[in-house]
């Protein structure tokens, strides 16, 4: 099912987003960078590009509706620093589950116009949590914003989009976690005595 969001809602969302983005840029509100060695950064860039390229190819080949959600999850969850990918994947999945539940609950108890207004409010809350570098909080509010506006608040479409987003998010998170584990094992140098050392990055 393809339900496009109404143009006025998109314009209103863009108007609401603009001041938030400007204020964040002026105040320099952003998460502190996590440095990585050039070798690790290059490896991560290659792994992300290849995995996202394959995911996009699969989505296009099988004509998966909103298949870019899988690509976005891969790109956001896979991290160059060790021990960050799995927690990020967990936060992304749990945030999506909560966001889907919120979306379904809203369309059940509220009229469409109110639901779309709340969707735009969720956009702002998602940005706020994103600025605070809270993946779970940002995802909880980004999910209903995207699902509700993509479905135009139609109950049946919300359930369909919600389940689809959850499935693609879980797949993307699992693939990212697997890639992180493989990259760590391939990069971990052998330690004296036949063991493996524990590098900082993975």
C-alpha cells in the first residue's frame, strides 16, 4: 500500500523543523565525536558502503516497499567503535517497537487531524533526543512521526507500515551486529600464547 502524506502536512513539518535545526546549529548542540584510527575508520566506511549497497540492491530487486528503512538502519547502527554497535542496535529496535505501539494507539483513540499534528510534534521530540545522542528516545518519536505521516493517519496503513518498519529495522540491526562481530574477529591480532588481544575499536 502506498499512501502519500498530504502536502500541507509536509510543509508544516518543514516549517517546524527549520527553527530547531537553526537553533541547534547556532548553539553547537551535537553529540561529542568518538575518534577512531584512520585504518578503523576506512574499514568501517567500506563495510557500511558495501552492506548498504547490497541492502539497497535487494530492496530494489524484490521491490520491498520502503526498503530504504533497512538501509538507514544499517547505516545508523553499524559503528566503527567497539561495543557501540550492539547497544545501538538494541536501542534502535526497542525504540521502534515502542514507536509502532504509540502509532497504533494514536490512530485508535484520536481523529486523523489530531494524529497528524502529533506526528509533527514527534518530529521535534525526535530531533531533541537526537541532539542529546539518545538513540532509543530519538527512535521512539521518529517512528510514529514517519509512520503516521506516511500513512496519512489511516488506521490500516499505520499497522501495515508499522509492522514493515519493525521487520526492516530488526533485520538491519541484526545484520549490523553480525558485521561488527565479523569485523572485530578479522581485525583482532593474535596475542602471545595463541589467544587474541582486545583492541579498542571494532
